[in-house]
C-alpha cells in the first residue's frame, strides 16, 4: 500500500471518529466524545478543527469532575 493511500485511509477513519465524537457529545456523553476525538486526532492530526475539539472536550470533562 502506498503512503498516500495510508494517509487517505487514516483521514477517512479520523473523519468517522470525529463524527462519532459529535454524536457522543450531542448525547451528553462527554467522556465518550473526548475518546473518539482523541482517536481522530491520533489517526490524522491535520484534520480540520480536531485539536480544538479535543481541547474543548478535555475542558468539559474537567468541569464535569468538579461538580
């Protein structure tokens, strides 16, 4: 498999993981959302908006722990 194909595969997987993170967030599962956002970031760090999504979910998890 060529490097470009691997990168495209990772980008597709990251995009799917980001969509799962969004649905987890909408279902009020912040920990699950963070998990899938981090997976997306691991698979394809250049995915648009993923760093901000991970950071946001990390803050929300921490805020939830303080309650």
